[in-house]
């Protein structure tokens, strides 16, 4: 067998093994591959920066499932750190049935991290005042539209069973007039409903943090301004983590930044495989042409 | 190494699923079937406690008999299994289509057509910044040429053919970007699992 035939027939298990090795290496050997921050991520960050503290809330729709946790969970944590550091209250909710556990995990871990550094009562975060998690609701389009009239009509109780009207934050947050932006962290096509229905009817601002598979289909909406900012996959999460760190809103980077080193290594490996495959194909085709 | 049994269960199941990369085997099959079973069980229990019970059965048991209407509409879907009255299924389907179309047509037209067209229109204001002006022209050319590619009412030759061929290039760039993003997404999932195995399970990384 010729060398060019051999490189087009590498055993897939060898490729899987190499992929695994290339993922693991950056965790043990310091490899820093610089990441350029994409404009759509910066736009989302800048939008949050422009919201005055203790004014309107940021509504986060946690709509990702455990499978896509490596991409969306770091986004959630970075976003929460940014908002809390700027004194912007958070109202969380979900339309993805698998998301509530992840949403609570993101909120609890970020709140615990901030509270552990708090030196006085004002620095710590209080449930019902600084943040609320409403839980999951079925029939998302109807729910999204109804929240434009009254959030308490859709979510009479929060995830933990508290009456919405008993929570100070929700007493001040009646409907979308009190919401600066809705940011959808999703692993499925949830943001499009927010764009088509509540945005068209109530003019609410929409931002998104999406898995990389979904991101390209939302770029046209970023271009038209229908989406005010977008985090795309693990790279978007890493960029947001970096922006949050650089502006002094966090002390350490999150898991996405670490993962991006592996991501870059894997991409280099895949490019090498694509080149090898094409070289092999080109030479074997030329050889066949010569024999004819 | 972790002493938490749940972490061990997660790690062992992850390795069982990864074993398929070598070849199909009973461990992979066990992991796969367990996942499908648990996912189904989760969804059934979740929808019962969070959708059906609070939105239908609790109001009904509290005497709000207007909820009989959605209950009957829902039950009509099951008439598909009884040939004699299977025609009844058309009622909830008609209701769903009517509601869906009425709600989505104006919204879809506004968000997906008019606003997108607006974003494609190039005005003198677009050139206030040279770079964004150039990009706007590229987007305009891309949209027009891609639309031309899907215009089959005339033979694609001459100017139409050239525009169509340019349209293919834009479409291919779009597919390439989507493929690149898909690779990134799938690799992210692998990284997440490796982080779990090396971190919470083996304790080798923070």
C-alpha cells in the first residue's frame, strides 16, 4: 500500500485516541493560545455594562440540558457574576424541562462564591431581593406573551414554592417594562420564540448564549439588532469569562477558558487530518489517472 | 479520587458510553438503554408534576370545570387508536393549527422577513463607517445571489448564471461555517466529559 493510500485509511480509533490525548494535554502542560473576543460577545457585555444598577432586572432563561453543560454553564456563571457585581438583579426562569437543576446549580454556586467574599450585609446576595428563580413552565409561547402583561399571572409561585407577590424583587418586576434584557442560554431553538413573539409585541431586548451548533443561524439576527449580543459556544463563554475577569468582576477564569486551550489543540489536529486526507486523495486520484 | 458514589456512577457510565468508540459492546448497550429509560421516566414524572397536575387536574378538582374543554381536546388525540371515532382527532389538530397559524404568521413575517429585509437594505447612513459599509454591500450581494440560485423559473445562464454561481459560493461558506461550529460544539462536549473525569472523579485537575 502506498503512503498516500495509508493516510486516507487511518483507523478511526487512532483518530479518537489522538483527539483524547490532545484534549488532555492542555490540562497538564500550560498551553496558552490567545483568544480574540468576537464583536457579538462584546456587544452583550457592553449592553450589561450600560444597565444602571438596581434599576431594571436582567431576565435569564436557562434553557440548556446537561448534555450541553460544558458550553452553556460557564456562560451562565460568567453572566451572573457580571450582573451581580454591577448590582443588577436577576430573574431566572426555564422552558427546557432538563434545565431547572442546572439553573439552580449556577445560581447557588455564584451566590456562594460572592457571599464567601462579602465583608458586610450589603455585599452579600439575598434571595428575593437580588435574585429570583421562577422555575419551569410549559407552553412557552403563551407564557412569554403573558409575561408582557403580568409575570405573576404565569408564575404565581417561584421554583421553591414562594408566592411571587411575597418577594420584594418581584413586587418591583411586574412585566417586561421592568426588564432590561432577556438573555436566553439555550441548547435548542428557544431564542427564536423570544424574537418572534415578545420582542415583536413588547419590543423587549433579547440576548443569547447558544451552543456552537446553533450560533450561525442567529448571526443574521445580531446583524439586524434583533439580538443585542451573542455568546457562541464554549468560545463565547471563554470570551465572556475573560471580559468579566479583565473588568475586575471576577477573581478567576472559569472552566470555558481552560477548555478553549483543548479546543484550539483539537482544531489544529483536525486541520492536519483534513490536509492529510486531501493530500492522500489528491495523490491517489493522480496515480489512478496515470494508470489509465 | 472522589469518594462520592454519584461521581463514580457518572464516571463509569461515561466510560461505558465512550467504549463504543472502540466497538459496539454490552457495556455501551447497557449505558445507552439506561439513559433512554431514565430520560423517559424523568420526562413523564416531570410533565405530570409540573404541567398536567398544576395546569389541569388541580384546577379541575378545585371545581373549575372550564378545564374540561382542554381535557377533552387532549383526550381526542387518543381517538387515533380507535378507528370508529378516529375522525375526532381532527378537532384538536384543527384547533392547534388554527391557533398556531394565527399566532405565528404575523410574528414570523415581522421578525423573520421584514426585519431581515430591513437589515439587508443599504442606505447612505450604512457608509458612515467604511468597514460596516463594505460588509453591508457584501451581505446585499450574498442575499441577492443566494436568492438567484433558488430561482428556477429561467435557465441559469448569462448574468443569472454568474449570480447563481456566486450564490453557491456564499452558500458553501455558510455550510463551512456551520460545519466548523458543529465540530467546535461536539469537541466542547468531549472536553466537558474529560474535565469531569480528570477533575471531580480522579482529582487530577481543579
